[in-house]
C-alpha cells in the first residue's frame, strides 16, 4: 500500500516534522516508499531521508533521485518488516539485521532517556498488522532490535480497528486486550491523522484495496499513529531482563477479561 496523492503526502510530511523541536531534526527512515511521492515531499521540506525499499521495480527511480541530491537521500535495499529474522544462519536480502541497517545509516546508539535518534515511517501491511505490532512490542520491552539504539519513534499507518484496540479503555469489552495494556504502558500513543482507505494504492494484481472487514469496530480509515517509548519505562522494577514475565502476566490476566483477576494469577 502506497501514498499516491500529493495532498496526502504533504499532510503526512507535516505530521512527521516536529516544528516545535529546536535544533536539527533526526533522520527519517521511510519504509517501502514505492513510487516515492512522499519521499519527494519530505525532501522538498528539507528532511534527511533513508528510503528502505524491497521491491526492485521501485529501486531505479529512487536511486536516480538519490544520485541527483547531495547526501540528503540514501536508498537501501531491504524489507523493514523482515528486520532481524529469527533463527541462525546467513540473512538473505531483502531481510536484514538492525545492526547492519543502522551502521549503513550512520546512526549510533544513544541512552534510553535521550531523544529518538531516528523517526521511522511505514504503512503496515494488513496481513501482518497484528503480528508486526506484537513483534515491536516484544522488542521494545526487551530493548532488542531497533530499540538497542534508543527510543525509536514509530510513525505507522494502521487500520482504524487496530487503532481502536491500541487506545481502548478498561471496560471497552473485546477492544481492551493485552496488546492494549502493553502498548499503553510502553508507549505514548498519538493519533496524527485519519485517511480513507481509498486514498491509498496497492500493488495487488487485482488492483483491489484489500480493506479488511471488521464487524465490531469501525474500520473505514487508515490511522497515522505515533508510538513513542516512555522515557521512564525501565526506571522502576521493570527491566529488559524480566520484561517477558511482565508480558506473560498481562496476557494471562486478559486471556478471559470477564474472569476474576485472582483466578487468573
């Protein structure tokens, strides 16, 4: 799914740029830029961009744009959603390791309480949406993968249904889940923009929009959200070394939300 509308690209660019923050802005990692509509808009606004693209059909135009600029754009072949694959052995492109990615970008690790060294933008593929959110949550609590380099700011387009789950309140029935609790404890969640599904194009062979159906939550939009890890996440008893126990406890307690808490522990 790609941004093909210049007006939407300008809206996203304004959402991603923090005008209130003094000093130089962090580099922006744009994942799967596709035809590069947003890429050009960001560059025109003075943003330093690293474009991470896994589809070879889009690489020539992006690389041509890279060569026409003086270091403002860097194009890397890779798939953000296949970052740090599990298992051992050689990692074959477009899969890649976060160490390799950040070394190529020239980004060094910073202390946890420091500002985010990189902003990341991506439109999460619908078939991977829930798994992707869980994978980055585990990495956040373990300080692994991208979070070994600091409190990475994630700017994701997710379905309206998943946004409602991420921001649900206690008592919201089926919407209030373990994913809800762990996301709200670990991150500040901001809604930056809502956009109808029809504003995006896909590379599906049938040309369809592939809008997932939702029967119990609204799902008419894609929502641009910002997930910023909490600065004080690890200042209490929670540590990366014991976070898996905390995650398991939350999942266990919310496996049957209507059960008594004492029966779940």
